[in-house]
C-alpha cells in the first residue's frame, strides 16, 4: 500500500513538473525541432570544408517546419535555433522543457572516422539509453563532443543521484522511453520508404541532448556524409526535401495518435511521397450537397508508390482497401462511423501493424 501511495505521489509530481507525461485534453501538440550544431560548431564535415552538418541539419529542420506550418497549423512548432548560431545542449533541452513539448526531434548527419569504409550508408534513429553499447560509442563521442565548447556551462550535465530523484526519473523515463521508441520507429520507417534510404535501425545511446529533456525525444542521423554517394544526396535540395517530408510524416502521424485529432486540412504541395493524416474519396469533390457528407474513419496500415494485390503478404492476412492519389497508394483496414470505434479497430491490429493510424474520409 505504501509503495502504491509513493507511486501515486510521484506520478502527481511528474504531471506537475513534466506536463508531456500526460497529454492534456484540448492542448495543442507541441513539437520542438532541433537543428543539430550551429555557429562555431559545424558538426561533421564532408569532402569539402563547406559541406557542413550544421547547414544540412538546418535546411531539413526548416523544411519540416514549413510543411507543418502550411498543412497542420494545429501543431505548434518551437525551434531551438532558427539561424546559424551556437546553442548549448542544455539550452536546447531547456527550450523544449519550457515549451512543455510533447516531442523533441533533433536532426543530425552521421559520419565514420577516417580510414573506415566509405560505402556505409543509411539512416539511424537514436533514443536515450543510460547503458552504452559498444556499437554506439562513436555516435556518443561525436554528438556529446560539443560539451567541450561550452566551458563552465558544461557543469549542468551532472545529475542528482538521490533515491527520490532516481525513482522519479525512472517513472518518467519508462513512459518517455517507450514513446521515444514509438516515434523513432515511425521516423525510421518513413525515411526508409518515403526517402528511399537504407534502414540501419532504431538504436540507443547516452546522448546529453536527449538525457536533459522531459518528453519523448529522438535524435535522427539522416545519412553518412562520409559516404560520397550519400554526401551528394544530403547536400542536394531534393535529398533534403525528401528527408524533411519523411520526418514531417512521422511527426504528423505521431501527433495524431497522441491527440486523437484528425486535422481537416488540404494536402501539402507535391505530396506524392507523403502519407496523409486526412483523406478524401475521389468522388467527394463532385458531391452536389457537401453538407450531407458523412465522415468515415479507417485505419491506415501501409502507403507507398507500389500497387499491391489484395492478397499481398504485406497485409498480413487482413482484408485491406486501396486508395490512389496520383502515383501514391495508401491502404486502409476496416471502417467506423465514430472515432471511438476507429480507436478500437486500430487497437485490434496493433500486433500486426504497430504504426497503424486513423484517417478520415468523406462519403
């Protein structure tokens, strides 16, 4: 009983101190977009001195923000930097915590040490881990190395290890870690399928910028600048836009799941490679009396540029419906007349499609 009481008290404290622990009803979803490095910290460098991680991360971050602002105004955007300035890791986390953010997304570019293979390419999504795997040591060293530029400010990275603070952190961390992994999987899936990048998986590392935030937080390594082919892609406008669209898709999908809201907005420009949070049947625009349109909720399980057969094994035995938008295909499961029914429908297939989300149609 005493243990239960302690847990209740701590959860109550968490609700006060860390609002992202519970999604308040009616609260707009807040996402913090963190363009890695900046100012005196160029990040990793490519084949030329002008090929800098800070610039690539900034361009992708600004494009994500533009897409969100134009198509999902109900999602509030906060930037840790919107110009080429140096921002301490602690300050980045402070911005997110002060904004009471629901999600923190940090954009970075990967690199391998000199002498390593130049053929390694792909995207990785990192969530926080307090234990270090050897395979992630290079990422930790590189992304945490900025602390050396912070001087006295670096002292903030020491932590209180009291029993009370550890219990509180564990409660918060359990929730945030699960949500971080959930978003990381969405982002990884989008960068792989929408941007066509090689999947190098969701990983964990002890990264300071993630450790200081009090909400689901993910650091995305969007490619290896140490690889000539991927460097070219990362520096191109097309490459940066496709990565931005991928991360944008993941944010919209995650926000929809967290809030249960299905924003009724127009489709983004040039969205042949984007998943839509809201959809409309082709015949809806020809309806003579739009005021009598009926809203139908369905669960989207897949999307892509390939037309799948009804018995394709990717559907995992489910009977799915195909919807075509230009050269883009989306696939939905079931149909419901209310959001509550749709949530139950989605829950029933989460074992097969953990990233499934609800979309609306007008009939």
